[in-house]
C-alpha cells in the first residue's frame, strides 16, 4: 500500500464538503469553517461557476451571522485573468479561502500552475485554511474525478479524470455521493488508480483534514474505497462499455464523529467512543 505524503511543518487545514451544506439550520459545517478562520477574513473563490452572481451575497450573509465579517470574492474569467495583479493582491495576508461549487475543471484549468494557484497553495502550506464544496471539494486532490455516470455500475472507459490542485495527495474525491449514486464511478476511478484512496462525501457532510488525519462532520456519510489490495481487475483488458470486474476492494463507511488515518488508510478505532462518551 502506498502511504500518503508526509505533512510538512506548517501545513494547514482542509475542509472538504460534499455539497449543499446547510445555510439555514444548525449550519454545523459552516460553523466549523468559521471557527477555523483566525482573523474573521475570508476570500470566497467562485471560479468554478460560469455565473457566480449570488454566491457572494449568500455566503457573506451566512458567514456574517457566524462572526466572519470580512468576506470578499475572487472570480477569474479565464486563464490570463489568473495573472491579474488585483486578483493576486486580494489574497495578500489572507489565511482562509473557500471554493464554491460549479465545474471543478474550471478551477484547475483557470488557476492551476498560475500565480493565484501558487498563492493559494502557499496559504495552505503556511498553516491557513482552504475549504471547498462540491466542485471545490473535487479539485483538492492530485488526480481529480471530472465526469462519469451516476446511479450505475462502472463500465470501462466511463470515467474521465484530470489533474487537480494537489492540496491533498494520494486520494480521489467525489461529492454529492449517496444522493447521486456515485459509488460505481468512484470504484472505477480507484480501480484505474489503485494507489489513490477514493473518498466519497455526501451532501451536508464534510471531512476536516489536519496532520494526515480527518474527522467527519455533518449529517451524511463518508465512503472510503481502497483498491490497493485488489487481487483481480479487468479495467485494462475489458472492452469499452463493459461492466468492470474488480475483486477484493475495501470499503469503509464513516459518519459524524468518526476519524480516519490517511497514512494507514484505517479508521481510528477509539474516535467515536471518545467523542460520544
């Protein structure tokens, strides 16, 4: 089994949200994000959307009620715009960035390898907070799941992947997981990339990643699909559109209060009993 990259001193926190986080009720996930912002300042990156209107008002209202009173918007129209000095200066002295939803490929194609992308990585490496929901969750990994059929078994050739921003290595993240029936496409993704751990996150659910571990918060489940011990896979040999055959996959299902060790790819056994004692 390939272990995840060892965290370097100063690595920050990732909050990776499966989409449709609660804005009107207990708001557990956004409260968690607000509590991790050290200075009440947040940049909302709406890059994933073709039509970002409305996102800023929505998140500014919610976060304002949670004590985060300085929320500004970062939007990049195209890749040259990612070198805009005004946009880059927006991230000066910022310790928290939140990526909203849309199309994850817009994020990576617009800012991957750009000055803005490098600045966001530096914020994380310097101990800051990077959060993302839906598309903003998928782009966190090095290998990013872009497209694949939902609510069906995985068929060879039915998953499209691309490089992500690489904030969390050695994983593939999928979102809106149970709600859109995405277990098949995540199995396909990790079957093609068995060194990557598949992480499927339900709506209104998140993982909070710190120091090579994560804990689950929110109302849904988190699914871990591990193909490192697979004994048979025909994904390289089967004809396109053939249902794949994969043996000895490992699956974990976690809920709020559970913890997971990314180095060993194992749940942390005592986490739930300690949290609920």
